[in-house]
C-alpha cells in the first residue's frame, strides 16, 4: 500500500479496463505478500513480552482505523450511500471481527497448518458465491486457478505432517467458519465499492470491528505487554496492517472478487518463505512444489483477466 499520507490510487481509465485491472491485481498481490511478513513482526513483538492474539488483532484494527481516517477527506465517494449500504458497512465490521475470532480460536485447538489451510478455503467460497453476490461469471480458468492454488496450499502446509490431536476436527470447523467470514469480507467490499471509497470502507468498518475485537480481549491481557513489544506491533499495524489493507481494497475495486481472493494465497507462500529464510524452517520438496503451484495459480489469475473484462459495477447494494 502507498504511505498513509498519499492520495488514493486513481480510478482506471474506462478506455483500458484491462490495464486498470492489471494494476489492481498488482495492488492485491503486494498487499497479500505484505501480510505474509506478519510472522516476523509478531515474533519480534512477542519476544519482547507476551501478548495474546486477541490483543494483537484488536490493536492492529484500531491502528488501521486511525490511519484510514485522514484519507477519507481526499478519497470520498459523493453521497451515494443509502441505508442498505450502511447496513453493509456494519456487517463488514461484524464479519471481520468474527473472522479473527474463529481463526484465532482454531489456532488454539489445532495445528497452524490445519487452521491456516481451512482458513484459506475462502477463495473457494468467493469463487462459488461471486456469481450470486456480485454477478461475476465463473469461468473454467477461474476454477482452475482456485483449484491449482488451493492444491499448492495443501502441499505447502502439509497438514498430514502434524501430530494428530483430538481437537483437530473442531479446529478445522472453526477455521472453515473463519473462511466463510473472510469470503464475506471480500464480497461485501466488492458490493460496497460503488457507495464507498476504499479508505471509507476501512474507516467505517473499523469503527464497528475495533470495539468488538477489544471486547474479545481477556482480562489481564495487557499485563505481559511491554513498550518495546507494543512499538513493534504498531509498526506492523501501520505497514502490513493499514497500508496493505488499503492497497487491497483499492485493488479490489479494479478486479474480480474471485481473482483477488486467489491472489491472497500469496500470503501463506510468503509466510513460509520467511520462515525458511529467517527462522531456518526449511521447506520439504512437497512444500517447494506447493509454492510453485500457488504462483502458477496467481499467474493464471492474471491471464484470465487479460481475456475477460472486469465485471460491470453492481447497480444495487446488498441488504447487508
């Protein structure tokens, strides 16, 4: 994402929809790759003092909301929001909070691999629901891109290599539930793009999500936090948090929801690569193959966009 003080990215010219969409794909890809650096930030913050995931996510959402606020004055959409659009914003805040709640609960019940794998069922849900929600055509190459990337994710995370637990099934169900709300976030963002700018959606949904997320923070969670750890977390909240989030919503306005959600699979790829290079968590051969498949799926997403025009704007907003 561009620095928080920068003006929003201009809309793509109507005469070259594919050029604008390729730019949008680039914004989404940069955002997803940036999110993959979170392991570095969280480990650095937690090494300075323990913080529960609920506190980390609540602080991050609060920073995202604050950073988005100044941009609203330069990135407004002129009075096109009706009551149903505001209901959609409220739902976006609730679904984002539930997405985090279910994902971190899944993380506690099962392995990281199973939790992340089920969480990243979101592109599959988006691809299946996009024709109904945002009137996007589901073509064979879009289906192939989703399938190829998800197969790569399976090989990359290799959940069969983790030690089995009695709570794995419950964790997987919660991970899939988080994927439902993650997919809802993508589709709701797409539907609301006619009524709100990217920074408006970031700000307004954050005003709903932030208090809900702080309500999830257990008592005594601040006890282990240190000034050094909080500073590291705040840096991450501005970078991979606010800046990457704004890049994503700006990019999503230019591309199909199914394409954007597939490109977000770059996030776990980057996270695993960070683990291999920084934390010396080397990938097995299946992991390397999985990474290649994810990149292949991302490349297919771009090739789909070159032959299919971006879906037309939706005239009516969702009921929320």
